[in-house]
C-alpha cells in the first residue's frame, strides 16, 4: 500500500540566500528601486537572452503599463484569449479598449494564428496573448499577422519563464512581455513583476511611467528633491527588498526548470495509458514548455466527475488547482458587459470545466509524480467502472 502524502500544489523555494539578501538590503541605505532592482533587471535580461527588462510591483501592473504606454485605449480592439488569468484581459479593459475574445487550441490551450487572423477588424490595434501554463504560442506566425495588420503584441508570460520557441524566449517576440513573481510562479519576490521589451524607446517610456513620469531618478538629482515631470505616470516600482529576493531566485532558475521538466515528463508518462485523460503540452520539438503545472483534461465518462476526482485526490494528499475556473467571457463582469455567446469558446470551456491542474514544482520528487499518477489512475478507473455498471 502507498502511504498518503502531503503534496502541495505550489511552494515557494526560499533559502538562506534569500534571507540574507533581504537583511543586506535592510541594513543598507536604499530600500526601493536602487541597486538591487537595477541588477535584477540586468540579470533577468541576461537569463532570458535579450531585451530591456524593467522591474515592476506585479505582473498586472506590467500588463497595464504595456497597453497604456503602447497607446492602446478607447475605440481600440485587442484580440485576447478566452482562456487565461483574468489579468490578461483586465489590463485591456482598464485602458478602455475592447477585448475581442477568441477560443484556444484543444491540444495546447493557446490561441492560434488562424483564430487571430479571423478576428482582425479595422479597429484591431493589438494582440494580447498568454503562453498558457508555459506552453508557447506560435510566435513567428502570430508576429507575421501582427506585421501584416500593423498590430502591437503583448505577451503575458506570467507562467512562461523558461518558455521558448525556436530557442527564443517568450516575451522577446512581441512589443512587450510581462512576467509575474507572485509566490507560486517559477520564481518569486513575494509580489513582483517584470516587463521586457526589444524597443529601447518603449523601455524609456515605461521606465518613466512606472515612477510618476519624473525626469530623473533619486540618484540622478543634482540638487536633492529637485526634478521635473515630463509625462503622466504612476507608482508601480518594485522595492529593493523584493528585488534582492528575485536575484537569488534567478540564480536557481536552471535548476528550477530542470526539476519541473523532469517532474512533468514523469507525470505525463505516468498518465499515457489512462483512458479519457489528455495532457496539454507542446506539439513539436522547436517548442519549450516552462512546465508551470500539468493540465489533465477529463473527457468521456470522466468529464462530469471533476469535483469528485479533485475531492479524492485532495483526500489522498495531492494538492490540485484549476487553471482557470471560467473562460473569461463567462466571468460575471465580462458576461454582464459583453454578453458573449459562450458556445463560441468550446475549447476554453472544456479546460475550465473538465481540467485539473496537477503540481510539478521543484519542491516535488520523481516518486511524488509516480504517486500522483497512481492515485489519479486508481480514482479514474474506479469512477469509470462504477459509471458503466
Ligand atoms: C499570475 C498571473 C498574472 C498576474 O500576475 P500578478 O503578479 O499576480 O499581478 C497575470 N497573468 C497570468 C497568466 C498569471 O498567471
């Protein structure tokens, strides 16, 4: 008999290095947006292999700044996925633009070049995509559509640290890529975010807009307290306390990604023979999944049994989650505002209603994966038999 375990869905990996980094900042002179934040930006850009990186207070702030500083607003349409974290679309809504929802692909959970092309209208100004749980969107083909129609592209990379297409990191294809350092993401700073862009002019605008629109930083002021304001801005900075944690986390990024890849492969392999259960993943070798979690989709006789399966998995000590519980147009705010015909989003709906997100984080070992696969298999077989008899 297998022993019950305690496998949490997500667990931040905090070491003594993070603790002493924080104490170091607290003992110093600069607590916010100083040397730690600047070093974190430089090291982050190096880790992903390019772009200008800007620390921000969270991933949603990064998305908001991206649309705002790209000049997207009232009267503009932005093509967005029906399946994502609500922040992907809230950012479009907050700047006053209209989100135009498209369904995702059945195998990857991502929006595709085909559905994007079909949704373009004369009002379309941007594409706001997400790399669903770290599986890359087909960026070369999407950028072709964007170029053809003169559209901006914002990549929500909140779960895509380590995601690549043809070896190029997510966030470096479009006009802006946004990352989140919320505790359960690949790396954490407590709360925090990063925006990356290939465009130096956009980087400058965003750098200014994240700090009140002032023309010079604290360190650049010849006379203390004297500055001018060049443009509208807000305060979306990341503190040096948070940034110092991120720098330590970043040092373990390759170890984190390796463990996630190893765990994902083991769990996926453990589920290959399980009927009525499909796993979302990349579809070709030129794609790199960041393996945020493993999405198992329940079909056939298991489709209506998700709540019971989750209950039994949790009872066996397996932490689970749902990414995401509703297609965004089905969330109350969006339903009331746009009243979309939800039958247009069958694949997004299937993920919301029939999937379970299983853990593959670096806090877990290979035998945890064997345990999860064994438990899910036992539960699924039991429920399938009882349904048939
Ligand atoms: C977590 C997440 C966000 C929001 O990031 P915060 O840092 O919590 O603001 C946005 N999009 C996706 C896909 C996410 O997973």
